[in-house]
C-alpha cells in the first residue's frame, strides 16, 4: 500500500545520505513476530540504495569531463564510502549481541561493503569477534565463513595482538595474523622476511581455501585453538615483538614456529618444506 511506497522513499533518502547517519539511526527495531532484535533487512536495503547511487555516479562520471564527479552534487566520494563502511562495521558490532541474529544476515550485510577498500579492518574484526562471542554455537563452516570477511593484512598491531590470543578464531586465521605480523615486524626492523615453506605461503595466498585434495588438513586449519596453545603463542608473540625490536627476527620466528609445531597440522606443513619445490606462489 501507500505506507510501503513511503517506506521505500524514506529508505532511498536515507541511502542517499547514509554517510551522515549514526549507528543509533540504523538500530531499527525488528517487526513484531520477528525473533531478531533489529530490522537488518531494512538496513541492507538502505545500503543497497547507497551503493546504487555509487554505481550510477560512476556511469555518469565516465560520460562527462574528468572532474565531473567532483562537480555533481550528491555523488559519492571515496571519503563518504569509507564513512559508510566504518558505520556499518560499528552497526554490525552493535547488532552482534543479538542471540537470534542469523550468521547469514551478518555475513550478507558485511559482504555488501566488501567492494569498498578500507585501509584498516579493525572495526570489522571487532564486529566478528563480538558475533563469535555471543554465538558460541556457530558451526565450523559458519565460523570459517564469517572470518573470511576480514583481511588479516589490514589489522593494526593491537588487533593482531588480540587476534593471536583469541580462542574464538580458527587456527587458520591465527596463523595468517602471525604471518603478517611477522612480515610487518621484519619490514619495520629492516630485516629479511623469514623463509617460509610453500604450504604456509599457499595458506596466506588463499590457495588452500579451495583445495579439495587435502580435506583433513583443511579441517584442522579450521579448528579452534586450545587454551594451552594460545597461552604458549601469547608468550612467544610477546617475545617475538621484543626480539624484533633488536633485529633478530629469524630466531624469534623459529620460536613461534616451534610452538605452532605442537599442532599436528603444523608438523605436517613444516615438514613439507623442500618437498614441494620452493617456487614462489
């Protein structure tokens, strides 16, 4: 009816100036009878309006002068896209506490903004962590899917330190975070990046993601680390950071490698070094 048309128009208007909204503006109560606390579908529609405006502006800007995009009012700038990405990250963290929020709705909303290249993924990591904390019952595949939303390379040092001690994350993610943190520390201290076996490099390049040839290995990557493993990693990462400031990244990396080898999958991966042909992947 007319109320639906009015609602659609309102969503369009909000979508056109979404970068000016706050998280509270988006915390719309779910319709009566809905198990979830918040109306995520409406927010998805608003984000869709925002992104449609972006796509339309791209078409228009290619038809005119080079600076057309800057001249035309209401056209998206990179800054406004980043503001919306940050807004939705914060919104996801807020709704993550809803025990009845399905994984699919969380993932779909986060996925809508995957085309916007954020400089950092700390906000997204916080939302993912909040969701996993409030939904311990999620399956291994759901945990894997939700963690794929973030890019470990884009986590700050503080977020990395939190992630490698986080018992809610799959081992796959913890190893990726450790790897990128080690590369960053080596770059900062001006020392060389540690020599990695191809299997670990492949993991960080994402090639193991679609691998069907090693189902058991892939499953082990997706298990959650035990408290003992995380405790050991925590102390070694602290030592790693301390030693990296002294420029001895090689020694500290081997220490962490030793800890990781306590898990069967890592023993398998590290022992495969040299057996797979060390061509860079």
